[in-house]
């Protein structure tokens, strides 16, 4: 295979390993991120050809430029990947990048309706068992929901989102940790990592048990 195609296949690709326990055996699944929305279909096909097998997971990212764009892009992305045969992981931002929302308001439940709508759309479009990366890379200063801005509000807001998504009828969502290696070094941010992982563990346990 030509080097240019090799680069095309690997550009923007992130591998994730998911260990899935079953009653009979443990299987390892491969997840790939190539691009967002419909733009990812061709790179995914190229990657599959290069890799020699179809990945089991696909990772997609929602637009965070505004609440409106986030919701519209989410639906477009869901429709793009519907019936493609992948187990989906969706990367979900906590706040838009336009400065119209804050962690403090999120902690009060002001934005819960967005996440309830998002969860409902996921269920209705066949992604009731999706894995969600909520508030990804929270320990970096690169996103509007950076935990170092207000760790207490961040945790409270995260709980609001988890509770809201878990309330959607028919969902069996689970979540994965979404820290970044490019940490901002803030002691406040470091102090909430354990709390966040506890929330993630509780969410996964509750959703898998169906409660």
C-alpha cells in the first residue's frame, strides 16, 4: 500500500481497546476515530481496507460551537452512523464554546433538558447502549468545561448530566473516563479526579444492572 494511503488511513485515528466480559469468554474490541459525522465514512472504509478487518467500535465527536449546533450535529452524526454496524462511543461536551453557558449554571440543572433530549435521540435512533465520553479532557484548560475553573461546580454539573441521561427511558448507556495527558497541573483539578472516577463507576454499575 502506498505511503500516502497509509497516512490517510491513520490520520486522526485513535485506537481504544474495550475488554468485554461475557459468560463464556473475554473478547477485545477495537475502536477507531477518523473524523466527525459523514466526513468519517470514507476514512473509515480506507482504514478497514488497510487494517484488514472492520473495527467493532467507532468514536464520534459532537460539535460544541453552540447548544443549537451541538444538538443538530448530534442528530446528523447519529443518522450517519445508524445501521453501519458499529458499537458507538459518542464524545459529548458539557458546555458550548460560545461563552453562553457556565459550570455554575450547569450545576443548578439549567442545561439538563439538552442532555435529556440528546439521550432520547440516541435511544430513538438505535444507540440505547452507547458509550458516552461526557466532559472529555476535563483536566486540561482547552475546553470551556475545564474543571480547574470551579471543581465543585464541575462535579455537581457532571452529576446533573449523569442523572439526566440515566433517566431516559430505554437507555443502557455507559461511560468511560476521558482525561487527557496534557494536564493543566492545577491542584484543584487533580483533587477531583478520584471523585469523577467514582461517579463513572457508579454510573456504569447502575446502567448495566438496569436500575
